[in-house]
């Protein structure tokens, strides 16, 4: 099931974690690779993804962060 543009979940693929649609590559791997210092082009080559797919992973991650509610626990 597509949950965002180019992002899908399927219980039979990586236990239902979000992946790049049509692949078995978790969004977390793409985001983690970029956060670790890889360039977009390197991620594209390493995982055989298109620029659109890599940018879709970034957009999905940004949307998740935007929806995150932070609750202060007190200091």
C-alpha cells in the first residue's frame, strides 16, 4: 500500500516498515545514509534509486518530523 508518493508499506516486505515503492529498500536506510554524509548521487548508485525516489524518502521523513508532537517532561 502506498502511504506517500513513492513510499509503500507491505507486511510481507521488511515487516511492514516504509520502503521505497517497488523496492525492498527501507526509507530509514536512505535517510540514514544521507545523514551519515553520503551525497544523493552516492545513495542513488549504492541502492540503485532514482533522484525522485531519494527525494521522496526525504519528503516522507520531513512530513513525519512535522507531525511529531513534543511533550516537555519537566526539568
